[in-house]
């Protein structure tokens, strides 16, 4: 399980770096409440963005984005509302994005960013 956790952390680090390079300002990482966890919360100009990061070492068992199900998206929506409740003054437009990271043991990672998945 430690290798899986390390891969997940690597993916989140790569996603945060990628988003920062694209002009986003990362506000929060791994925010938790009783309902679960949001991987990244960022600001894209005037829009609040809740980001689900999925990381795999290969696509042998499917693309990382395939792991984002309708049930997962519904939970992310509830988590986004909880984050806004916990952070007063966040009456901005919001969206949920997904970042897929394929980080093979050797070679460069591939990052795919999908805006507005829900």
C-alpha cells in the first residue's frame, strides 16, 4: 500500500505543478472533512476549481479518468459545498476538474487535464 500512496502523492504533486504552470493558484491540498477528501482546490482567474487527481503507473488496467464515476462526482460536489461552508467568502463561480496522471516507473509522466467534468 505504501507504493500506491507514494504514486498518489506524486500524481498530486505533478498535478499541482501543472496547474500552477497553467496560471492556477492552488489554495488547498488534500482537504478533508467527514464526507471525504478533495485532492486540490485552486483558483482559475475568478473561478474556484475543485480538482480530482487520478494517478496510474500505466494504462494496463484502464485510463485514470475511468476511475471517476458518477458516484465519485456526486461526492465531489458535496465535498465542494462543504469546503465552501468551511471557507467563508467563497461566493465565486465553481467547477470540478479532473487531472489524470500516468507516471511510469521509467520515463516522463503524462498529464491530462479535463475542465468542468461536472
